[in-house]
C-alpha cells in the first residue's frame, strides 16, 4: 500500500523555523521525483519546492532562499526546511510523488512558475500537515 505521511507542522511566530518530513512507503522511492505543495483556505494547491532522483532542486520564487528541500533516500524521506517564516506561509503542506518523466517535468514546472495543481495531476499525495505562522 502506497503511503506518503507528512509531519512536522505546527504554529510558529513570524521569523521562526520548521522542518517538515514526508515518509514514503509502498513504492520505489528512489525512482520517483518528489515535491512539496501548499494550500491556503479557499485557494488552489500551489507548488513550493521539488526534487528529483538526480538531486536537482527547484523552488517557487516566494520561498527561494528561505526554504530548502532535501531527501534521505535510505530513509525514504523527503524534507522541507522552512526558515524566516511569514504569515503568508500559513497553509496545509502536502508532499507529492510522481514516477513518469513527463509528469516529473510538469511537477517541476508547476513549482518553478508557482502554478497550481489538483490532486489528480500527480500520482501520490500525502494527507497534509498544517503550518500556521502568527504572532
């Protein structure tokens, strides 16, 4: 059974930091490209950061320089380190996985241009973890 399980969300003050984790199971993690998306209430899901099996990473302009995506393939785990958090970073954060080359490119492009995505766009999604940035 395929599972993506996010954790690490919480409430922080502006300027604070969090590290999200996404543990994958049930598929060959090293053959997939991975990404983080986020969704604010009433808005569509937007791309935040992406990483492929070669170690290439991509970021949305809104988070570049503040967020870092990384992977531990031995643990089948994707991370998102978030520094200098802002109130506008408040959202539910989801990890996503995709195996086909065309859709991996689409995933990366979605992140780079800050486009939105729906649950049907990519193969696997986690259940989400809430991040709230507020003073």
